[in-house]
C-alpha cells in the first residue's frame, strides 16, 4: 500500500468530473438496439485503407522523418492485444523510419515504471490504463505534456471529455488511444439455443437464463477471478445501475464511504451469482485460478459442452474469441449488461499514451496515436474500440464491433469512466491488494457483506488519504 505522500491526488475540476460521466440511459439504449440488430460474422471493413501487414493506411496526419531515432513503448498488454498494437507501431516505423521497441510491463504499471526510472532506463512512452495513473505520473514529475501537433490532432478527433481525461491542471499529458465498453455479456449461442434461453434485459431475467442454462447441463458463468480487475467491473456495473450515477460519482471520489448501504445492496446482488458454486465454472476456487483470457476461451471451446455458457467483460473479449473457432455474431453473441435498477449500466475504460522521455520521436508517436490513422490499423484487427470520432467505422471487422464504436462516439462528452481506474492505484489497480484482493476474497466467500464493506472502506481511506 502506498504511503500518503504517494497517494494519487484526485482531479477535482468540473471538467474532469464531467469527463467521468456516462449517460447510462441513452448509451445503453443505443447499444441495446445496435447489438440486437447485429447478426453478421467477421465481414471485413472497407473505405479506411489497409492496416500494417496488409498494405497502406491512407494518411491523414503529417509526421516527421526520424531516421536513426529509436523509441521504447511500455504497456501491460499481452497476447493478441499486444500483437495487434505492435502492428500500429510498425505502421509508425514505416512512416517515420524510426525504430520502436515494445516493452512488456506488469501491473501495477506505475510501480513498473518507477523501477525503470530509478534504474535510469525509463521507456519513452507508456500506455497508462488508469486516469489515476496519469495523475500520479504527473505528480511524480515523470510525465511531459504533449506538444502542439498532438494537441491539434486531439482537438480535431476527440470529444472534449476524452481530452479532459488526459489533462492534469489544464495541461494535456495523455492521449486516449484505446477505449472500452465494459458493460457486455458474451454468450455461446449454441448453449443458449440448446437450453432454450433468451437474451435478458434485467437482472431477474439474467438469473432465469442462468438457471435455464444450468438445467440444460452447462455451467452458466465463466469468471476470470485470477485478475481482480474483472471483479471490480462486475461491481461497477451492478452499482451504477442499482445506485445510480450520482452515487457512482460520489463513491468514485470517496465522498461516501464503502460502508454506505448502496454498497451493501450491490454486494448482495453479486452474491446471488458468486455465492452459487454451481453457477461458476470451477466454482470460486476455479474462478480464482482462471485468468481473464482463459475465462473467455473456455466459454467458446468444447462444442456443445463448454465450461460455461456466458462470460462478462468488455468489447475486447473479441480478441480472445478469435483464438477459438467461434465466430462473433453467429457462434459468439453479446447483450448489454442487464439492468439491476431502473437503467442498464454502461461503464467505459481506456488507455492513454503518456510521454516520459521527451523527444521529437516521442512527440511524433503521441501525434500519430491521436490521429485516425493509428486507430484504423488496430480497429480492423478486432477487439478494439477507438474514442477517435474521425475513425471510419467501416474499418471495424464486423457489424457488432462497428455498432459498438458508433455508440461510443455518439456518447460524446457524456459518459462515466471505470470507477477503479479513477481511484488511487493502491486501492483500485494493484494485484493482490485493495479492492482487487478484497473482491477476490468476496468471490471465494460472499457471506460476510458487512465485513467486506469495512475492509473496502479501510483500504480506500488509506489510499485516498482521508
């Protein structure tokens, strides 16, 4: 746990608060309409040019020639997500003649970067997955503001809210390259058809579908509990829908304690699934040994008898589905996270590029990542959403992905950001500690809700410094 002097200072400006907002009703409705309208498979996109490895991407941004210059870019991405981002870096190399090396980082990335900086070898650019991590990088004096060219691209291509998320005290440090809709439940269509289950829109309907699937002989849910962030996403969706947006904002800023009755209500709802061992693949112990990628692949392998019928997580699940024989839109389908309260929730996340070692090459990469060109390279590979409003959505590889991207851009300035990603990293973003660890313990034994609340409040108070 970080000491108070290392605690992330929360951004308190009205613009930053606005950037953390989400119009759950409007965006959830848009997503519900778009997802239910999608039945297509992996039809390719056109009109946006080819990505790296498949031809040229049409240029909309001017970049300098950087012969002989080299860059290191750090991110926590692994597997297909890392491989796809490397294709973006390859496109940057082709256009500038720079040399770029991807540096695999570990969570929490701030600790990883701290060790690199202490050793005198920081990466030039880091992809930070938390608003709080950007703030901490600035507080520690590690981050460098982006230059005029990147600011111009941001101004042209991004809603003000996404720009504000990357700003600290009015200075632009982060370029939000990747976004996520973290309010989706993916399901094995064959399992649903065999069981006679239908897509739910409410929590009660979700429980009915789960029982129907269980009665057919398949475990309803796959949970990647080895990665604590998946459990925070479960909580945030339930909490936003049930408690409402104002309470969500208050809890995100620790203006109400985790002992608040609204937290009890959300944990009680979660216990309705997490407390049923037969509803989770491998039971709680198995889930706690299952990492996120495996939670996806085990839902879409095994023919008529996969390990589970459904898996909750964001649009990026498609990257892992691609490692199976299942096709998105036919074998693997998706529905919005059901409404627990009056309105279905929609929670967004994202990753921002932040410059740690200032140079012409680092500034050029930030500019490139703020352009539609970079996003188009990765968009067509699947499992990726860009908040860049000028990305031609035809480049996305299937209709499901296109509709998600359109809904994200249509939200404009009005959205809510992942709660744990707004928190101090010591509470909301560290494996084996804080919220991640406490929710893992709750998954294993959800019987002591009051005790779980007290633990969450104690750790939050320590991390927030109040």
